[in-house]
C-alpha cells in the first residue's frame, strides 16, 4: 500500500528548501510513500489541508492558531516549526536552539570580544531558546549580553527584513559599546543589524562583529561585509520529520518531547573576523595566519612577521584569546577546513593538505579534537 503525504513547507529559503529535500530524500528510499504535488512542486498550502484526504502531513507555520488546526486534523502530522510552543498532541522536529546560541557565544568570545548583544524577536519560541543558550554560555565565561527585541513595522507576520522597525533598532544599537559581539537570531536580522551599524558609522568588524543563523547564502554573501552564520541541520530535520511521520502512519506512538537536532557548525565570514581584537600585533598575527594557515607555518614564523619574540607573542595571544599562538594556528586551520567542507565538494584528503596538514590521519585527529566529529560527519551535517 502506498501512503501519500503532503509537505507544507514553502521553498522560500535555503533552510526550507533543505528541509524539503530531506523529506523527499527519506521518501525516495521508502517505496510505500509518495509526496503530494501541485503541478511540479511538492507543496500543499496549509489552508488546503482540512479538505485533503492523504495519509499525513509535515508542516511549518509561525502562527499558533494554524498549529492548533494542524494538530486537530484526523491524520498524522509533524511540525518542523518552533515559532510558537506547539500543542502537546503535535510531534515536532527542530534545531537545538540553545546549542545554536552556545555556538554563537563560543565564536564571539573566541575572537577576543568581551561585550555582547542579542538581536531577535522574543515573541518567537526559538528566538527565546537561542537567547537562553547564548546567555548561559556567556555567563559560564563571566559575561552577559544586552537584549534587543526587534519589532515589526506593519504586520503580525514578518516576511522581509525591511519590516523591522528601524528607528528602535538604531537607537538600541547606538547604545552598545564598541568592540561588541552581536548575535542575530536570523540572517535577515543580521543583515539589518549590519546595515544599521554602517549608518551609525560603526565599523564592522572593528567596532562590532555580527553572527546570524541559517547560512542563507543569498543574504550572507550579499551583505556588506559578508555575514557569518550558523548552519541549521535543515536536511537532517527533514529526514527525521519524514521518518517520524512514516512511523506515525504505521501506527507507532508519537514522541513525548520535541526532537531537537544539533546545528551543523558556523560559517565564518568577514562580519566576525579577528580584527575586532584591540591588540594590533595580535590582529596582524591573526590576519597573517588567516592568509597562510594552508602552509606549514610555525609560531616563530608568525612572531617574525609581526616583529616580536615568540614568548611575547604567546603572552599577548593568551591575554587576548586565552590560549597560545600555536593553538590559534590549529584553530584557524580547522576553521578553514570547516568552511571548505561546508561549501565545496573537494575530497577530505585534499582539504586537509590545503589546510596545512601533511597527513590525512593528522588532519582527522586534529579536526575531531576541536569539533568533536570527523570531517566527513561535519560535511554530512552541513553541506546536505
């Protein structure tokens, strides 16, 4: 017997498209499933679900009343949205949003910043969770953050960043200290933050470093400077949602809690590079490492380049970053490797050589020590 399922995920962003591909990839390996299509597109609007006669549905929506409508359907349903706290009867698969906040805090703290701010829409549950993860990790390090709760100008449902009320955002950003790390809960918010900071004559990343969420390349790579962003495991969410819906159709019991999947990593771009550090020698050293980390450079090479002794360089690096320069060289290599793994189809061995590792085993070992996973696992979590 073939079960027809509907997917009500609008393919309007990289994230939504990746979730949709995850669902389709799951369906493609299970002959008893097929996806309902309107014309050529595997999509069914939420307002048409009430009269639809299929076997189950996977949906996303920002509005609680629509979540309740879906939860009350007579067919199995799975949500991949956490804008609102879902009804207890509606199984949900989403990102581990606290882990996203933690990753943003780790990145901004690691580049030497000690003042922080969060920009998000706190009427949305997943923004609240990202703030909680961000604050929790910062407090472990003896820091905290300013909170900027963005509001929308002319509708209850946010669609484009131009709908953010610009004057309150500008007033809030104007009050921040220089050399501040800003975590924006979405790339769209991050774009607006960058544009507002530029109008305020704040230099990015010198006066403020900015990180967003979703790695929407259309936004991140056209923001000036390009926006660093955390990758959600959207494809994995789609796969997991497909499996969960399949299980429900076959009569399995729904999970008692929201299924949360960890983020796929952070893609570092110019908006959060190392230039936010005040020590000119360390800035010069980090820029040199960024350009040369694919070569077999040593701490002595870096010290010679910036004109100080190795001992002095290590002391100043520890004061800025909390660890010696050799560790920074290693982290820079792994950061470059993560970006290549996420954005190219190059072989893992070739990426290791490009990042300064002379053997594949040394690259894999160093990558696992810093990220907790192998290069292949990282690529599967992000690129797909």
